[in-house]
């Protein structure tokens, strides 16, 4: 990872798809798939895709080589994870194209574009300037569509979840795709997809998708996933100062938890709002008022997750509170105005390092006080989700 990146040798091809880009996406994976399906005339909402794939989840994950623990809210797994399940359930098929060779990865990209398919790729957020993450904030499972390339001028054209097509150097895209940073490396992964001619009857898919999701959350394969994983996180949170290297990293850990819960492509509230929307849409399709009630229950659960996120960067800590407002405002600007707001968002983001410095020297000494209400809320929301999911499983069986 310390070696200087060398872009692949490129020719002089120009490939631009006739593609309709639109913003408004909540999650990078499901919104990219929705736009890709729209390209083939397959109309389906992002919440429905998320729910059909049994996308609601939780995982607490920490290894010694990680700078801080990760807490996420998607039932995903190894790429293509959630996206693969969705495509399978809708009657399509997929193949992962993966290679350690940048040159071969570029050939994979071109082969998919040449068959008029927007290319669904993984990339490391740290190398994507339009996402305004720090150079050390590596996450290689950010996904978007590549909808064109111009090798003559070293440009790539991307469809991400915000309004506006992203233009970036093709060589920079190659670097982002080739990233090997753990624990979620990009590894030049992308999908070659065969979609069905038409969508299946969603009435036949929804009950199974809900049952599988409830089973995963209530009986996860390992204890740091599902509802038990939420309790695991509550148990591990007080131990952070023992295994996180320094105060600055501890500040970053709190900020990253806030981002992954509230602003980093979860649709808010760790995907719980997205799942509530799926349940509400499913209630209308199935004519089931009980699902409408469960959707309202999950909206209340979502509010509790938002409060957990806010308490990780609490109001009584000036610098941490400042970081929260900046992250919220940046996401709000990009979601509402897309790339037109990028300059203003970049200006806001410039304040982040200073606030991290301030929090390191002033706020983080209150770590135990900060996490006390968070732990209590995590245990409460774990119990609440478990109750609602058991009820959902019972009447959906």
C-alpha cells in the first residue's frame, strides 16, 4: 500500500452511454442498482430494493489492524452481498469481476460499458474527492455507476447518489478501484449483471424477504450481528480508550459512528428509515394494515437511532457538537442540491481538522460521560427492535 500507484496503460477510446442520471439516492449500493435498473426500463423504488434484499442489519466489527471499531446497519456480507440477493430475487443473475491487475480491471470496465451497461463498481471513498472524506478515511465498498470514459483526455463519468454527474480523472478512478485498504478493500471489484426482462410479482417476494430479514436480526450467524450485535456494541463502547491508540483517533471514532448512522449513505438512522419506507410500501402492495403499523413502529425506532447518533457528538461538547453540525449540513446540502453545492460543502469540511484538534484537547476527556446515555439507548433500542421483529415474524409466517 506504500507503493506509488501506477495507472493502467489506456488507449484512445471514448464510451458514453445514453444514461439518465438522477439524484435523491439514500444508499450508494441500492440507489446505484435502482438507476442501473431504470436504464433497462425496470421501475422500482430504492426502499423496495432494500427490503426485497432483506437489507436491514447490524454488525459490530473490530480487528487489531483497524484504527477503530466499525458499527454498521446493513445486512450485506461479502460483495455483492445485498445487491446480489436483490438481483437473484428479482430473477436476474450476476458475476463479480475482480482482479489485482489495474490493466485487467480497466478492460473489465470497458467490456461492461461496451455492452451498454452502466458499470457497477466498488471504490475507496478516500480517493473520491466529491465525497469530501479525509485521506485516511478508507472504505472500499462505496459503489456507484461508471457511465462513460474518455481515454483521450483521461476522464471518467460517474453516477453517484447525488444530483449531478461526477467527472474525475480516469487514472484517479483506477486508483480508487484498486485500493486494498482493510477491512473493506475495493480490490477492483465490479459486477456484470443480467437483468430480467420484467419485474416479478412483488407480492410473492415481500413475505419471504421480511421473514429472512427477521431471522437474520433475531438469529444472526455470529453474536456481533443483529440485535445481539447492538448489545455487543453497548458492552464494548466503554472499552474504547483501552484499545484505541490516541485521543485524536477516539474523536474520529465517535465522528465516524455518527456518520455511519446518520449521514453516510444509510438514509438516516442506520437504514431504519429506509426499512420503514419499505414496510409502508409493502403494506400498500399486500393490503396489510399490520405492516403499516410496523412501519410506524420502525419510524419510532429510527428516531431513537438518530438520537443515539446525536449523543455520540453531544451538544454539551462544543467541538464534537460542531463536527456533528458540519457532517449533517454537508450531507443535507449534497442530498438537496447535489454537486452544485460541492464548493460550499468543501468550505465547511475545511473546519473539520480544527474541530478534531479542539475535541482532542477539550471534549474527549469526557468520554465516559458522553457514552453513558448512548449505552443506555443502545440497550433500549436493541430490546425494542427485537420485540417489533418478533411480532413481524409471527404474523408474516
